[in-house]
């Protein structure tokens, strides 16, 4: 009987050890605050800014364990949770932000006229080229291309700087919402379905 108990006990210990995972949550609230700081620096002094209230988002675990296993693990082992904050103070992030701040001064009139708008994926797009004089169109297209490259690099760099490259899509989604949330009324943006709306 003792010979049966030892392998069963050993198997149980190995099972528990194998099931212990560290749940890393995407810190949505911290990401929104970090996004707001960067965006407000990029926008600078924008008149009539009406920030939208931040919608609370539930923290989703990156890896889930079945409820029965969680109960068993909580009983046998103290669960471990990794705390995550969003850091945006790396030289690469600061350089991207400075480049975007400088470019924003050139883009601001096109936001105001409605020629450009914010896409649902956190980038900029020419919304109505008829609002742009013919001689300025190529220059604007170049500005938009550089801005979108910097924005994509920013989202990637923030995820990387925080040790979670897998967060890039969630960082991008957070910024997409906060670019609009921090924009003044009158600017154009895409809703979730991709339709243009004026704030």
C-alpha cells in the first residue's frame, strides 16, 4: 500500500508544480494614463480639448487556468501574480515622442480642416484630399507616412520596454482610443466599424 501512495503523492506534487503559472495582466488603467501623458505632450496646447471619461476595463489574464485547478492550487499553493506597470521613459520612446511633437505642428491645420483623421488602429489617414491644396498633397502624404511609422514604432517600443512584446496590440488599441479622447471637438476619427465621425 505504501508503494502506491508514494507514486501518487509524487504525481500530485509534479502536477501542482506544473500547474503553477504566473498570471500577467495587461495593466489597462496604467496604459491609459501613460498614453494620455504622451498624447497630451504631442498635442501640446490644443484649444477646446474635451477628454472623454476613461472607461474602466477589466483586467484579463494572459493565460487562464480552469476554475477547478485554480481552487485546488489556491488550496495547495499560494498563487503568484506578477505586477505590471507601464514605463514610457526610455530614450527610444522619448525620441519618438519628440519627433511626433514636432510633426504635430505641421499636421494640426489638416486635423482642423477635416482633411485628415484618426483611424481605429491608432494611425492617421487622409480623410478628404479635396480639402488639401494640390501642391500640398504629396507633402501631407509624406507627413502621414512618417507619423504612422513613428506611432507603430512607439506602440512596439512601449511593449518592449515593459518586457511584454505581446502587449503591442493592446497598447495600440489603448492609444487609438486615447488619441480620440484627448482630441479637441471638430477633429475626425473612425469608429469601431471604420466609419468617419466628427468629435
